[in-house]
C-alpha cells in the first residue's frame, strides 16, 4: 500500500476522462486485471506528460504491484522529476516491495542524474542482497552511477567484478575515464577492448577533441585509424570530428569530413548540419553554410540558431534578423543571439526592446544585457539588472558584472565584487580571472595581480590557455618577465595568443634576443604566427638593431603567412629603419604604403630625425604632418629640440610661438603609487589630491637636502 500523500489540486481536464475510465473498472476477486489496466493508464498519462494525474491514480491503487512502482519511477525519470522519483523509491522500500532488475536499473539511473552518491551506495547494498548484480543492465547502471559521480575507484571495483560476464561495462568504464578527463587510462582500456565498435571510437574521439590543442590532433589521428579499421562513423562521430577540424583550423580536412557525411547519409542530421554550419562560418565560407541550412528540409532550433549565430558572427545582422523573423518557433537562445547581434552594430535600443518583450527570458539573457548596458556606458542599469538576478546568479553573471566594472574603468569596484564573490559558494571562472588580470595590467598593479594569482593557484585554471595568456600579459606589462615566462611554461599546449603575449613581453622589456628565440621555437612547433606576433617580432628586431632580419620578417608576413601589415607594423619598421639611420629609406616606405600613414607612423620617423639630427628630412616630415593635420604637441616639441640642437634659435622660437598661438600645451607626465589597494596619481603642480597640502609641505622640508645631494653629485662629476 503506497503512503497516503496529499496531492495537488488537479486542473488538467484529461484527468477527469481518465478518472472516469479508472472508476469504471470493476474490481474482481483477482486484482491482477485491474492493476494491469491501471498500469496501462498510468503509462498513457506519462506519455502525454500528465505526471500529476498519473501520481494521483497511483495513490488510489489499493495494492500496486512492483510494475506499478516501476512505471512511476520511469515516468518521473522521463520528465526529469528526479527528486520526486527518489522519494518514491524510498516509499517503495519502506512499503516492503521487493525491488526487481527493472527497479534497480531505473533507480541507479536516477541517482546518476542527481549525483546522489549516498542514496546510490545504499541502493548498492540492497542490490548485493538481491542477486540481480549479474543482470547485464543492472550491473551497467551501477557502473554508470559511480562514473557519473566521479567515483572511479568504486567504478573500477564494479568493472573488475563484472568485466568477464558483462560486455556493456567496458564501454561504460571507458566513458567514465573520459568524463573524468583520465585519457591515459581511457586509452589503455580502449587498446585492451576485444570489440571496438563505433560508440567506443566516438567516445575516445570526442574525449580527445574536447581537450583542444594536442588532444584535437590525437582525435584526428584516431578518426583516421577508425576508417582504416573499417568502422563506419555515426552522426555523433562526424559531429565531433567536424568540430575538431574547426578547432585545429583545418578547412580542407573539414571539407573532406563533409564529403563523408554526404556518403554516409548524415549531411542533414541536425547535429552534423549544425557543426558544418559553424565550421564554414568560422572560415567565412558563408555560401557553403547557407547551402547546408537551405537544403535542410526542416531544420530544428539548434540548426537555425547555429545559422543565425554564424550570420551575427560575420556582421550580417540584417540577414540574421530576416532568418529570425521567419522562424515558426523561437527559444531563448534565438532571442539571446539577436540581442547580442543588435548590440554589435550599435542598435542597443533594439537589444533593450527585445530583452524587455522576449517571452523566453532566462539568466543568459540577463547576463548578456549586463554586458550590453556597460558597453553602452549605462553602468547603473547593468548594476540594477545584476541586483535583480540576486537569487539566481551563476558564475557568468558575476563575470559579466566584474567585466563591466573593468570596462568602465572602475577597477577597485571590480576587485571588491570579486572578493564578495569569494565569500559565497560561487566558483570563479577562467573568464573572471582573465578579466581581473587584464585590469591589473591596465593600471600596472603587479601586487594586486599577484594576489589574484594566489587565488588562481587554488583552482584548475592555472594551466588554462586563456587565463595563462592574461597572466603573461600582466606580468610582462608589470616588468616581471621571469614570472611571465613561468606562466607561459605552465600552459599545457600554448597557442599563438600565448606565444604572442610572451614575445611582445620580451620585446617590450628590452629582451629582443629572447623574443626572437621564442619565435623560432614557435615556428618549429608548427604554430603559425598572427599579426600580433609580428608586432613583437619587429619590435624585438628594432631593440636589437637587426635591420635586415626585421625587413625579412616584414616581407614574409604577406608573402609566406598571408598577413596584411597594419599601421602598427609599418610604425615598427619605420622605427627600425630610423634607429639605424636609414631615414630616407623609411621616408620612402611611408610614401609607398598601401594605406595612409597616421600620426604614429610619421611620428616614429620624426623621432628618428631628432635622434640623428637630420633637419632636412625632419622639416619635410613636419610639413607633411601639418598638411594632414597629424601634428601633435610632441611633434612641435621634437622640431623645437632639433632646431635648438642645430643652433637655429629663430626657428625654435617660431615653433614655440605657433604652439602658443594654437593654444596647445604638452600633456604633463605623471606618476602613481599603489597604497592599500588604491592608486594615487601625481603630476607637476598637482593640487587635486586631497593630501596635496601635506605633500607640498613635506617637499619644502626635504628640498634643502635634495639640493645638497645634487651639489655634492655635481662636484663629484667635476672632480672626476
């Protein structure tokens, strides 16, 4: 007899029809016909999603059979009501109903979904007394339960007991190793398996693919071996390997896999079509992606969202909007993509309207809008939305708000919010750490960055490529190139971004030779450079005076790596030529540039003219900058210094008069210190600081001592 439970008031009209059918059943001396009929009705309720109706009918059964209980368990599990299923299982045990193999199979599956380790262990003790462990599905469910709870030691014990009589546990143990990111043991088991079917190959391929870098290359190699072994891939294999090709940036390989999907008949499978669309958009092969979408007879939401997101990623917002409006069904993901798309092209009002009126708003929507509000300068609205999510925030919400503070330059508020988050049971994400390290590099706060690094060590993200790259950048900009290199060495599989960060760090810290050595090492490892890499390489050549090497690297950008030089690259080359005294060659380079030079490029040449005291070229450069309205205050100062060094005092005076007539002043230099996690900025004749009066009084006290030290130093210089 099930326990008497108070049931919710049912408003489903279907309940009354079934209730009528149920009451019309006349209970005879043998209850079996009635129980069977009720079980059939209960199963029908679950098929239609009438969960509460089924529960009410079950509660009215005088003596439900074990099949009745099992029907309820599987029904609850089908509709993801796992907590209620677990309570029902407890009631079943207390009602002294003997559990059978179907009960144990459903029960272990429910415990797996809930990660209910304690309940699963209790169930395991019942199983040992029941004699059902040898049943193939029961033993498999038990092993899957321990694997899902990441209890690999217990899973290994179950596997050792069942591996000789239960073929299913081999595949499940393999899945357990992969889910726990224990790829070494997974590979050992894979090699020892007598039967390697498409599921086991796919498990290994997807496991390696999810690790990125070298893991993706292993996945591609496994796929090649799978084909040699004449195992036909299924849709899950193809989905995984297409995404692997995208991560490795192998378009031709991706096209080859596309051919296999056509041959295997999976081209328009929803998961494969979605992966292909994302692959082609990644490589800007928009027409190929469009063909797949348009040829898919009835694309599901996943395929449609992939296509809309692809259009948004390449800036085709109007096309994305047309596809979005034509969708007969939309979900929260569809709306979130369009909200982000509108914001990308400055249509923030459309983003706000869609957010306010969307019928399927979720936490991701709020997280997206927090970022959009802050990027639009509306930090108050972002903070208001953050407060509204107080009871349902996830790590992404915290990351969005911390990033918003950093974007708006409120670094101290970002630090405080992070500290508040640490006091809560919220796990910091790699995005949060990357944002914080970026903030520290912006303000030059090496000490604060080291404190955040100490928090990072307690997580699993220290070897993460994105966090590691942010760390390299922070330490490099803080002048700590040793810790920058240590952070680089901590990354398991550094990509071009990590290499570029350290190469630029070496170059900017006057260690050009190390930058060039690292660049050569990067090429040897098969990592192709990008535009940012070459900024560091050219800067390194500039610092080391390696003109010929620098020009060779500059030429190879377009000829060998198909990278179009930007103004930043041209500025580096002009500086490189200028420092070596090849001013006319640098001037010729600027005049023949395929893009118009900006003030930075011309300024680099003007600075070289001052260094070499080349008045002729300097005047031409200054005249050119004046005609293009590219003459900053620093250019006037440089020309004034050139005239002074050459003895042309009348020209120097003329430049000063022009500067004064334009009402321009040189921006004063400034210094800052970090004290008690706050930054204090100082500049010449600064009266803004709240303690400026005390500072100037202190300066007056120490000024005589400074003058005495200066006089002693000068006397020493004269005597020497």
